[in-house]
């Protein structure tokens, strides 16, 4: 029985104090955090180097394949058909937008106003839908 008590007493005496356990735990956590910081920094440098290599290759490819300036179209033989009431400035703006959007591939042949207004059923629908309660 004395041997059992001595063994139990020795086991209790061998336990580290709470401060030692807390100190070891915190130092282990901080060491792992420092290790993770170095790993993440190393990954950042690795990815920066890979991105720099890709950007360098893309820049070299861009230099090799510089776009050629767009070819200008020959002047039109006849001016576009323009409906009455549309000013020349509006026609010029529309023609410039078409040429810019198509890269000079298309030309303006006619400018007409869009179909006018709603029919009687459409007007009735708008009136009933916007009428106050």
C-alpha cells in the first residue's frame, strides 16, 4: 500500500506547473505563427517571380505582334440618304459612331427616324399602367 501511495505522490510531483504548460503552449503557438509567416512570404516571392516571368513573355509577344493601323475606306461616291428634319451634325455623329464601332468596315447609307409612336392599344396600355390609384 505504501508503494501505491509513493507512486501516486511521485506522479503528482512530476506534473509541470500551470505556468510552465502555458509558457510552452504560447511559445509553440508563436513559433508556428513565425514559421507560417515565412512560408507565406516565400510563396509571395515565388508567385511574384512567376508573374514577372509571364508579364515579360506577354510584353515580348505584344512587341512582336503590334497592331497595324486601320485602313481608311475610300470616300463614298454618294452621300447617305437623310430623312427631312435630321440635321447634318446628327448625321455626322452617327456616321462617326458607325465607323468607329466597325473599325471602318461599314458605312452609313441612310438615316431615318424610328417608327413613330404607339398604336391605340399601346397608348391605352401606357395610360392605364401609369394612371394614379
